C-alpha cells in the first residue's frame, strides 16, 4: 500500500486523473472499475477536460461501476446510472455498450450473479474507490465478508445520513435503504486499486484502513492485503496518520 498526501481535494483529483489518463493512453482497451459519491467528481471533470482538450479516447474502454441503489430507475436523478452519465460518460466518447452498472431494479439474486460473472470475465485494470466515514468501500458495510461477491445490502444509518447530506438535500427519508454492490472479493480482483479520501470527516476511516487491523469492522482495511493499492488523500484526511 502506497499513501500519497496532497494539499487539498483539487491536488488529489489532479493526481488521480493523471493516473487514469496514463493508463488509458498506454492501454486503450483498459477495463475501469468506477466509483460514485462526492470523492471522484472533480477527477471525472478533469477526465472530460482532458478528453476535450487532448483527445484521450475511451472508445475501446469498458467500465464497471461499484454499486447502484435498489429501486431507482436509471433515469432517476439520484440513481448512480444518472450520476455517472452526468458526471462522466456524457463528456467522453465511451460506447454505451461498454458501460456497466449493477442492476438495482430486477430480481437481486439473478442480477447479482450476472454482474459477478461479468466481473470475473473482465478483470479490471484499475478500480477507483472512495471510502465511507464508517470504512465501507462500495456499499460493503462493516461486517461484510471479505469473500463476498456482488450482493444486495441494507445500508447503515451512517451511510444513509452521509448520502442524504451529499445528494438528497438532507432528506434521509429520500435515500434508498438498500443497494446492490460489487463485493469485496470482486474489488480485490482488480489489478490496481486507487482510493480517494478528502476532508477531516474521513480521517478516522483513513487511519483505520492504513494503520489498523485487517477486520470486517472496517471493510477498507482489507486493501492492506492487495499487492497494488494507491491511497491518495488530502492533508485533512491524513491528520491521524503519523
């Protein structure tokens, strides 16, 4: 595990964007695992700017997203399908058939099995992650098995509160209480993992995932067992690291 500490969110985003751009230029058929939430938003803006200004092409790139809310249609403004198109895909030349997100609408058992099978068939060259204040990655909440594959999960109260504050105008009742998420085993199958964390609210989770014991109480701590992990954080998120 390598930890990169940058001054602020902008510098973190610039660093991560350059990592992704370099990968796509070296490997035009790269398979990307992508994340939602607030952490990667600026990174995605920078990828779109680079595509527009420098012509980096995503025509042959395939993407697989970490998660999706249960019960929201793809055109719902708070669905991750909508989020990804607005924040990233609509500004790139990626082909629609190469974009994949978990299915939160249909039978969860079949949808999860189908998504896990796709992930196994198409190993990700790079998996982008954020981390929740309780240490979750994807929607793998504390207590999730490290051997889990794509599954439906009940969201913890802390996750619902965080997401309400960030995306639902503070309305916790509007946040779906269930989601479909790539499992921890699926995440670990990626060849390289980059995790973004910014702000003082993430400091405890960052300290736990970098320095703490590997435990399901902090799902992100399992990243200590992966051979190629890059943690890119700002100074506030790093404040509990020595």
